[in-house]
C-alpha cells in the first residue's frame, strides 16, 4: 500500500513539513479504504492467506 500511495498518489509531492505530509498521507490512505479492488490486489500480490 505504501509503494502504491507513494509512487501513484503522491509523486513529486513536496510538503512544507511533516504535519502536512501526515495529513495528506492520512487522506490518501482513507480514500484507499473505500476502494476494495486495489486493496484486494495488494493482498493477493503479497500472498497473504486471506479469503476475499
């Protein structure tokens, strides 16, 4: 999830400070929670033994 967020949602993002980075990162990860397809794909790719 971090790699996808870092390279696909936040490329070239240059926050002023860590507080701004944290806020943006939390928003991006919250948005990801509402998208089941990428989450399922990440779990399958990691070969985590879960039923989806």
